[in-house]
C-alpha cells in the first residue's frame, strides 16, 4: 500500500522557513494540524492523525446538516436473500427521483444486507489482552482475508469483577507483504455494552477511533495497515476513560463503564458479501449526495457505463460548505456531479443488517436563483487579514498575512519582478479554469470572473465572491501547509469562501524543503515563468476544492491539478529533465483521474466536470 512520502515538518522547521525578510524570532501564531483533505501539504509534513480526528469530530459536532423542504420518496429493497441486485447492471430502479419537473429530489432507501457466510469464525481470544504488547493476533490481513470473533468487556482482571480500572481488548493487525485497508465492526445484539473502537501504532500512539454507528451503539473503524507494519485495534466501552492512560500497559484505564458481550468482524472488504444497488435518473449537472446509516457502512456511485465514480466508507460531510444542502452524517457519505443525462446507480455495501440511505439531488449553487449568477474568483496578492476559524484552527483569530512581494527575495527576485510573477499566476489560473471550461464544448454556459488585486478593486465581502490569498507564511497563519481551502463544496453552494496559498516553504532554500520551488531552479530555468506557473497550479488546486473536487492520486502516471501533496515535482509541472522552467515542462490541468486511495475513497473523479458545473450559468 502506498503512503504519503512525508517526513517531519516540525514547528521549529516551519518557523525557520519564514521568508521575505521576516524573522523567526517575531511572534508567530500557534500551529495547528490542518486537515489533509483540505490542504496541499509540503513533502516534509508528517500528519498528526490524532489531532486530525479531534478536529474532525469538533467540526462534525458544530456542523448542522441542512434540511430541505418536502417529504422524500421512500423505496424499500425488493431483493430477498442475496444476488438479485448485487451488481449495478441489476440495480432496482427508483422512478420519480430527480431534479426535473414533477420529480422528487429527496429519496430514502431501506433494505437489508446479508452477511458474508464465508467469513471464518474463531473462538474468543484469551485474557489478558489489555495493552498493545498483549494484543491477540488476528492474522488479518497478512494471512486471512477476514475473521469473526467475539469477546466480553468486563471479564479479566480489570473489569467490575477485578480492580475496576476497566477492561480493554486489543487485537493485532499485520500488514504482511502488501498491506490492506481493514474494516472492523462491533455488534452487540444483547446487553448494555456501548462499544468504542480505537487504533494504535506499535508505540501506543492513537491513530483513529470511532464510537456509535449511525442509529446504534455499535462501532466501525477503517484502518490502513501498511506493508510490513502492525496496527493494534482496541475494543472497549465508550465514554470518558474509554481510552487507557497508557495503551502500552494493562490496567491503566480510569473506570468501569458499560460491560457486556460483543461480536467483532475484521475484514479487508473483499469476498462475496451482499451489495444492494438502486438506479436513479439524473440530469447533467445534478449534484448527488448520499448518506448511509444503520448497518451499511459504504456507499458507492456508478455512472451509466458501470464505472465507479465515487465510493466512500466515511462521513466527510464536515468538510462541506456551511450552507451546503447535501445530506450529512451517518456511516458513509458520498457526493457526485453528473456530467451528462443518464441512469446512475447508488450502491450500499459492507454490512450485515438493516440500513437506511438518504439520497438527494440538487442543481448547482449558481442555478438556485431565478437569474443565474456570475461568480467571481479573486486572487489577492497584496496581503490580507484572514480569520483562521474557517479552516478549523484552534485557537482561531484574525491573522495578517504578508503580500507576495515580501517573498520575492527568496527566489532571488526583486520588486521589479512582481508584475511578471503575478502575470504568470493569473494566466495559469485562467488557463486551468476559464480556458479549459470553455473547451468543454457543451450546450451550457460556464462563467467565472477571475480578478486580481493588482488590476481590480478588491471585491471581497461582496455576494458571489470567493478568494485565494496568495501570500503569508506558516508563522503568520499558524497553519503548517502550503495551501488550504475552506471547504470541499460539490455544486459550489458556499460562494463566498477563502483559500490560502502560503509562500514561505515555496520560497525557502532548496536544502530546507522538497516543496521549495528553488529545488527545481537552475541557471537553465526560465525562473519567473516557472514560479508563476507553479504558484498558479496550487492556486487553481485550492479553487478546485472550493468548487467541489477532492484529491486525486499524486503518485500515478497522470499529473493533475487536484493531486494531493507529496509529489511537488508533478504539481509544479516539472518535466523529465527535473528542471523547472524548461521546454519539457508539463501543462498540469483538471483531469479525470483516480480518487486518492490514501484518503479512503475509490473511483474515478472528473475534476474538470466538477469545476465546470460549479460555475454554470444555465443553457445556451
């Protein structure tokens, strides 16, 4: 399994990378962990996943899902047993759903998933297994595809019959030679136990946790296990003290919470498990959202050709724009923008038991009003004040970011070169958005005005204006990243948002960062052209998030604007000679490409289509 090629970007290193004459001794904003799904991280960054999970849970709690008017259609699965609707070509069609006249844009699907009868059942593992070094070896995924086992919270020496510190059952997952994504789910058919699942590395560092599948007190966790590495998963009771004080030592819990028996399924997602597919008719530009609750833990969308275009086993709705109407919550959330009229399928997977799936469709945000709106993307090179609350920062506050010109000396440039760099950035963004949208050749009108602080009055604060601030540093913002967007907004419903492209790492000495532009500049480079294009690509990347695109695979053969951080050479368009600003440089664009597997998604994402429909004005 491929992982981010990240080293470590420490707070000290981040402050040392401040360019443009700023001193690391100057007061700096406290650093916080940006969400990798929103950020273009430098190649040196090491993600604090425990902090990411805390931030995500906080965003989930603070986000109130939008409620649209009207009663949904209801449709109950007609399949009995397993096999009748297990592939997209045999999907059960739901008539009457859609955004057209006389259609209902809201749908509730209900049904049952039959469990996989081929998963072997193993006897409960013996106590004591209350810490990482004592974990029971499941054999998954190195030797076995899946196992089912059972256990009890409350037995052993630490439950209510022991010292009362609380029982914790640990299980070892071994990556083997290939590594896998492992899915774990608890089931408590009887008793009072409210389970918590948590994952730790070999040192006891918390990696992830989950409490409460939607509609139940059971838990589900998706755990990447890299080749040659081990991950340790804990089953415990949910609540304060559910995580032991020291996962490396038994008996370090805080108290007894709920107790009782549980069943545990550990699987890699393969095999003949039941899947249910339902087909719906969509119009070009329809923004489809789906959220699975109950026992279904994966939702997937296929296009009319049967291709998987979005598969998700996680709730990522906390990254949507605050006013997005898309369905949120549940065990898994997916979004998709239809490129053409046709019959698409929504699939429900990975579970054993009853499910409820919410499916909703909307026209893009710019079509919601009677008069379609022209949206503005403002590129601010003059420095700006930004409240970092919008990126999830804690503590948040207004931060003053330095202008582009402060960073020119880091590339060996002067103020006389500023206009040429701005020209390059603006031209690159316009080529990636205005030019490429116009080349789509559809019967739609796609319109976005790209303005900039040098040539236009500042429109920020007006209706239908989003901005990308190109300037500032990690020390000023408190965000250890190169770029970050306010949201990932399929349909572009949040039309007044902010993204950042920070310039300290990009202008650092080549020896300090693989993501510095200086690492690719030699005497053979057209330096200004390269700097303008590279910054323009990252600027378009952040605008792509605000217009609804997720990260794509940065390590495959296709370099695309929405590639995740970790491969700066590809994002900068550096050609085979390894030098930026030479004749073999690559034009990096929005493309149809694989969703980033490291972020837990599957399928093919058409980011040009998502961007285009974010800026639609209606039919010609």
